[in-house]
């Protein structure tokens, strides 16, 4: 049976991977929405309410957290798990964890992130208006 410290570090790594998945969902989601609507045969699934609603809600939460000065709950949970496991530095936890942190956590003033997130959120809103979500794909669209 793994030690409690190892279990906490494993959970922290899983939270880090979840955080990366959320970031990729937001970034790639917008690219997929635009690409799926610019193709001759559109990808109907990129305009589904579930996908678009989840995408808009996720970036709205990120923008709200940035402007309110709140720390992302995933960041807080991961930090708590790592401290609870003994507070090891990220560099000591292995190559993958260290590089994921370098990709996700860049050091800059909070206002820079608030502006970047807001700008990206505005792009998501523009995509929502320009390519509105649909309940039923138009004729000729592939099934979701």
C-alpha cells in the first residue's frame, strides 16, 4: 500500500493534469469552434449547446476569478496536497510535473492575466455571436 505522502503527491499530479485539461479545453475549444464552422462541411458538434455552454462557462469563471483576484480552486487544491505531502519543491517532483508547472504557471502581474483572460473571453463571446450554438444541426451537417 502506498504511503500517505505518495498518495497525496499522486493526487496533486492528477489535479495538475486536470488543470492542464481545463486549459487545453478552453484554448483548443475556441480553435475547434472556429475551424468547425469555417469548413465547407461544418462539424455540427462544435455548435452543440453542451459543448458551447461548458466552454463559455469555463472561460467566464477564469475571467471572473482573475478580476476578483481569486486563486483558481485547482491551483489551491494542488498546492494544499503538495504541502500536505511535505512541501517539496516542484523541481524535485520529476520532469513531467516540473514542465507542466512551467507551462501552466507563468510569473507576471495579476492585471496582465486579467487582461489576457478577458481578451480571450471576448474572443469566445465573439465566436458565440458569430457561430451561435444550435440544438439541431442544419441540413448537410454531420450528426453530433
